[in-house]
C-alpha cells in the first residue's frame, strides 16, 4: 500500500488521486485505510471491520522526477485489483514491472524536447534561424540537466546549470551572430525547464482543500522558476545585454 | 491564408507539447492525443486573441477546452486526465511576458536614474501581472473541469466496467 502511495506521490499525482487510489486497493482486500499524506512522507493506518488488529506504518517518498507512465499504470492496476481479485503477490510483481518500465531512449528525448524548444520559438513569432538556435540551446541545456541529475546535484542547482547553459548558447548567437531580434530564441531556450507539473498540481491540491501539500508544491515550483531566472540572469550579466 | 496560419501554429503547438509529453514520460498510447489537444487549445487561444478577446480570457478558454477534452480522452485511453492535460497546456505558458518582466526588474534595480523610469516600471508591472495571471488561468482551466467531473466520472467508469 505504502509503496503505491509513495510511488504515486513522487511521480507527480495530486494528493487526492493518491488517497483515492490507495483506498480503492485496500477496500478490495476488505480493509479501511486512513492516511496522512505529506510531500515527503506518507503515514497510513489499516484496520479491518471485524478484527482487533491494526497496522500502522510510515514511509518516505523518494524524490524522483515526474513519470506519468507510473501514475497511469498504477491507476489502471487499482481498477484491475478491484475487478479481477488480485492477490498481494500479483500486485507486487506489477509494481516492480511498472518501476522497471524503460523510459524513452535518451536521444529521442533530447531530440523531441529540442524540437519543442524550436516550436516555442516559432510560437513567439521567431524566424527559422532563431528556431535553429533555440533547438541547439535546448539540446545542450537538457543534456547538462540530465548529466547533473546523474551526478546527484541539488535539483534546483541542476535546473540552474541547465538554464545557464541554454541561455549562454542562445545568448552567444544573440551577442555575436545575428544582432538584434534573437530575443525569441533566448527566451524560448529555457522554457523546457518550466515547472508545469508542480504548479498545476499545486493548484489542484489547493482547490481540493489539501492546502499544506498545495503550498509545498507551489513553493517548489517557485524555487524552480527562481533557478531558471538565476541562470538567465547569469548569462545576461556575462554578455552585458 | 487565415486557415493556413492557424494550421501552422497548431502544428507548432502540437510539437511543443510532444516534447513535454516525452519529457514527462507519458505512456506511448497517449502521445498523439496530447499533441492534438495542445494544438486545439492553442489555436483556440490564438483565434480568440485575434478576434479581440483579452489574452487572459483566451488562455482560460484554451486551457478549459484542454481540460474538458482530456477527461473524455482519459475515459477512452484509461489514463488519468492529468496525463493529457499538463503536457498539452504547457505550450501556452507566457514565456515572453515573464522574460520581459525579469528584464524590467533588472533595469529597475540597476539604473534608478533612467529618464524613462516610470515607463519601465509600468511596463514591468504589467508584464509581470500578465505572466502570473495567465499561469493562474491555465491552472484553473485545467484543474476545474477535473474537479467538476470527478464524482460522476468515477461512478461512470465503474458502471461501464461492470457492464463489460
């Protein structure tokens, strides 16, 4: 149970979704669950109607990145648990399977995210040359982010490195290459770091009444935004725009 | 000519969302829908802005469209609506406004004796407020449809599944 909850929380589900899903699974086994869900840990108490036994446990959530494959996989599994009367071992093997699901190949991720950087640039009415610059800046930025995540830097520092790299590259072209009008590439090159999931989840949590979790997520999003701005500022200070 | 313009922008919206979908590691079966949703929402916003609505209301409309459609999509594809709506709504993030606001803030703090100080000040405030409010509009547009349909949708799924 705890494993399900913490996995959901760390891969980007809203508080309410965690509660609903865990309840669904535990009811399938005839247990009542009460939970205290916070951003970094989940406390859970299981009880059975007819029995005196009571199970209590606490688990920390691991600070993983967003992974929607796990969110949708577990949500699907919880329905199948209810309908097909799964056993505990079946659930366990399904969870290990979901955890082991391979992410998209790294090159594909890099290429497509860079493409989306270029698309952003076009949406801001940039020219095709700017799109090319945005593509390469995003590529380098994301590469740096992946590498620094691997080296286990502080997550905000990773974002800072990425935004600094991306804006240094696009800023280079703006400063020396093509004169005025490269602003769009400069802006678009850091947009791939935008903390969309924390901010939108924060809002859903706040509306739901999970004020504490919503606030925590919102501040997390603001910190990321601040790190992006810091990277931009660093590049701008160096190039003296 | 008009249609071609919207079509082109729509494609770019779709591609931008595609990148984010991959970045967030969504299940492969949902990727296409994410792009289509993003294109529809983005084009809706562009159309409304061109026909005279404020960018704020247009963003809200675009995000709500994505939110409502993502619920429908989640029923068909058996994935939480969040998986569709978040990558789809991100291409609408007000990057330029935020950038201009930060630029303005730096200007304000570094040269307080500039002759056009008040002009920069008003520009910065307006850009910053626009950025914040558009972000909020996007979040509301995506979150509210999910909340409205939650109770009914859960029951609905149950009934359908039992029927099978």
